[in-house]
């Protein structure tokens, strides 16, 4: 199994600021994804992080709000920009080696 | 449109009372169906992947089965530590970049 480390594990941020979440996988993965999980709900895919190129965003998510980087096969970052209270959520990084997807422990973000 | 529906939304069991969780899916072509366990405040923990109808997998008190339209997660003689939210997700053959997640079943096992 791959191990995915995500940090920070939680943060409380002021509205209007930005937070960058880091995701490190202990071995190479084919795909990396970023999800959002709002309280009591299931996971919603934000984007696929592509190595060396722009991320592929799902409907309702845009690069200006959620810029993503993936400089190599084991590392990615997600930035939540110009935050508002509606961005309060758990953000999860996932790595996929084709047969299963592994998840980090998540970043619990609270925007005040 | 590809989608995943889980039922029930919540399930309360007494310790030792066996039951099943359901995951119904609609996908153009199934590449894989995944079951995860999620504890409060944590990321999903991988349990099983099923690839074809008739396939079964077991792990301790859990057994997952798959048909062409749905999957069941059978829990035999559950213990309080089995309490968690169980998530189902599918990957489609023509878009295996994406996992489509169900809304989950919140299981509470009382001693």
C-alpha cells in the first residue's frame, strides 16, 4: 500500500487569505487527485493533478480558486485562494496506481 | 450519467447482529468498484476492489460481493470498532481517471 502524507492536518484561516496544502506519496503513483469533503457529505473531485502540466478541473472548480501543482510523480500541492467561510471543508489528496486509490488523512480547513 | 447510490444512509446494529450495506451503480462500463472505510476526521481507508460480477473478497468480518448492478458489503457479527462510514466508489472503463463516490453508509454498532 502507498502511504500519503498530507499537511497541514488542520488550519483555521482568515477570510480573504490563501492556504497551500501539501501531499507527499511514498512511492510513484500514476495519478494524483484532490477532493473536497464537506461536513456529512461524500467526496467531490476537485481536479486531477497532472505532472508537469496544468491540472484538469471538474465542473464547478477553477484554477484561479484552486491552483494545483505537481512537479514530480510523488508530490502535489493544492492552494485554496481568497478563502471564504464556504471553503470550510476537509481537503483530501489521493494517489492512484491503477488498481486502487489511496488517501491522505486530509486537511480540515476552517475559514473564519 | 454515471452515478453511485448507497443505502441505507445510516444503520444501527447491536454487536453481533449481521447485516449488509448496498451500493448500486450506473456506469457505462465498470473498470472497478471500491469500498472504503472512513472514521470521523480521517481520510478514507481502502478495503476492497472488485472488478467483475460474481467476484467476492473478504477481510475479517467484512465480505464484499459484486453483481452487474450493485455491490454488497456484508458485515458478520460486527463489533463496536466496526462503527464508521463506509464509502463505495466506481471507476468507469472510458474515464478511469475519475472515481465516482456514493454518499456513504454511516454504521453504528452498539455494545
